């Protein structure tokens, strides 16, 4: 009981909290879930700061003190009843930590993957999109925002840190992943954006460290559930899928010499995924949405160059019933038509905000029983 009293009396505050787009339920209990580093704890600590602290209890289940004194459901329920706790937060919760949840007026559970518990509304928190990242910027001008986004990526701790991104990436890598996961991530980063099967990943991993097939398949499955890792279907290839890590700056940190086009391509893909757009890759030609829009990463391509290439690929566009082609650049804007097909080029910063306003449902992202933080 002394440990629960200690948790209860701890002041909870977050300095310089930047409001996220995610809207939390006001009344009902909920499960806030998302990839490690997405900002779940910070969001909830800010939320608790607005509540009456004497009736709130925040427990970090990764607190080292719990290694020696495991928390029992009976002890926790007794404390809740005795102290009239109305809001209970269980952070870093893993599936089946308790056989049942404690009875409390409002329960908030933070986890990496959705718990899919009927009594909890599921709310997913993504890492930062470009617009959110700009809200975190305090010392960098808007004109330099894209370059800073490219260096820092989508993790809130990077956007807020005054240290170099390399230092923060290193701290995140060693604190958020165990040694086996670290080795696997290094292998995945080497093949970032390539078309792969899980068996191929296992083959590559064996070349670098001792690994069991069962562990690797299980870990890849969990990485996919957490959305540390994405596999995007391709219209051409059926044996492998385009593999992406969850953050373009983090994947670059784990490799040497990753080309800019790889980062830019990943920025676009992750924007589509976060905004729930159903996409498949069309080989090397871009991302094709369910609405028959082809999205082409072309950071520095000129209008003249793209027009020539578009002429050569026009039969392909007709074959796949493409209704619009969006060309995503770093700074160029232009548009043209070939027959009735409209081509429009937009800088990434403009496109990402405009795309934010569209209402797609991403096929593998959330089912009807879950909520995602509205963008």
C-alpha cells in the first residue's frame, strides 16, 4: 500500500506541452494506444494535470519498484475504494497484466497495441504529422521547417529536444528496444522501402546474428501490430510487399548513406498511412489509392521532365484506370493535362496539409469498433 500512496502523492505535470490533434473521450474509459515514442504518456500527464489530483491515480507499470513489489489487483482495488479514486491510469500496460481491470469510475489504459477490450474505447495516437511537427517548432522558421522535419522525423521527443538528433535517436534506440529488437531493427533499416517477405527478412537476419525463426516471425508480427513496421501490397509483385519502418529519420539513423529519395518516399507513404488512405504501390511508379489517384514522389523533378516521362507511361496509367496524378515535390508547383488526365505537382508541406483534410478509411488501420485520433 505504501507504494500506491507514493504514486498517489507524486505531482504530475508536463512542461511546455504542445497540444496534439488527438481528441480524447471526455467521459468514457478508454485505451490510448500507439507505437512507442508517439507521445502517449505526455498526453495523459497533461490530461491529468487538468483533473482533481486527489482523486486521480497514475501508475507506470514499468516503474522499477514494481519489479520487487508486484502490483496485485486486490491491493489496487482496495486502495481505489479507500481513497475514492475516480480516475485510474495504467501506463505501459501489456495484455493480461491483470485478469480483469479494477473497478473505477474512469479507467485509462496506455499500451503499444490495441487491447480491444469492450469496456474501453480504443483511441490510436500516431507520431507527428508535418502540421503537428510545425506546432512543436519554436526556434525554427516555417521556411526551414521541412529541413528540420527531414532531420528530426515524427517522434515528439525529437521535435522538442534541444540536443542533436543523433543523441536523442541513440537514447531512444537503447531505451525503447531490447538487444534482440535492436539487431532486428538494424537489419530492417538496411532493407527499408524494399519489397520483402518475412522469410527473406529471416534469411538476412541470420547472416548477422543468431536468431530463431519462431522469435523473428513472432517479433515481426508484433512490430506490425504496434505499427513499428508496415508492409504495403504491390499491384505488380505478389511474393513480397514494400516494407517501411515507422519513422523516416529513425531508419536513416540506423543506416549509412540512405539516399534522400528514400527518405522522401517514406515521408509520403507515412503521411498516406496516418491519414488512413488505402494504398498499394504501383511498382516503382508511386502509390495508387483506392480512389484511383496515383501519388508520385518526385522531389526535384521539373515540369518538362515529368511531362516527358508521363507521356511514356500514359498507357500504364490508362491500364490501371488512374483518374488523377499527384506529383509530390520539395518546392515545385505546376499542373498539366494529357488527354483528360490531370497532373498536379505540389510541395510536400502543402500536399500533406491538403491531404489531411480528406476522409479516407485506411484498410488495415482500424476497424469500426475503434477510434483513431482525428486528424
